[in-house]
C-alpha cells in the first residue's frame, strides 16, 4: 500500500514539475514565501495583539502556531523522516531554495491551515471575508508547496488535515483558559 501511495505521489510531483511556467512561477514563489516559518501568520498575530478587541484571536493564532511547531516540526517530521520530492526524483529542478527539513507533513500546510481554521471559527459569522480570505490564502500556500515540488501530495494533505485539527484545538484551548481565568477572578 505504501508503495502505491509513493508512486502516486511521485507521479503528481512530476506532473506539477511539467506545468510550471513563467506566468505562474512568480506568484507561486510569492505565495509560498508568505508561509515561510509561518511569517504571515506571526505578523498577523502581532498586529492583532495590539488591539484589545482582537487580542484573544492573536493568542489563538500563537497557540495554533505553537502546537504546529511542537506536533509537526519537532515530533512528526522526525518520526517519519520522509525525503522531499526533489531528493527522491533527481529530475526535479527547484525554483526556490531547497528546504532542509523533512517532507512529511508539510509545515507550510499545517501552520497555514491551523491559523486559517482559527480565523474561520472566530470570524465565520461576524466577518466572513476574513474567514474566507484566510482559508483561500492557506489553501494557496499549501498548493504552492505542490506546485514548487518541495512536498508530495500526501505531505500537503496530511499537513492540511493536521492543521485544521490543531486550529480547532487552539480555539478551544484559549476559550477554555479564558473561562477558567474569569472564574478565578470572580473568587
């Protein structure tokens, strides 16, 4: 079964290599850069922290990113130690600098979907454009990793699913902590 998944992943990586072109290469490089080290989401969390009305959302984003760092980058990537497409398939030529960490799960996908899920849960009723915009950006960042051949499809798929779960956990953890804090202040 794993061999079939690997063959599927390799076929898709070669497909994405074949559709690269000067018109879409630059936007994909820019989009993937927004996900480097979670920079877009970190900057957003810092900006939101300066406003009392959005401080809680900022803390949710920080919690989501912290969960991603620990669960994905420190634990899962080291457990699975999966090589990246450009290592496995020597014919792949990269358009960006070669990432040095392992491939599975995709860190860009995990962090982007975790933060987008956090924003979606928080703003789906009040500010739908924020919720939708965050999800669109997260999906584009995840897709850019496939397009640029730095991740296999299953890296991005599992990373995205894990990101959604960690985003939900972050929202509930901060809401739980807030309720406990309010209870302690009343005593």
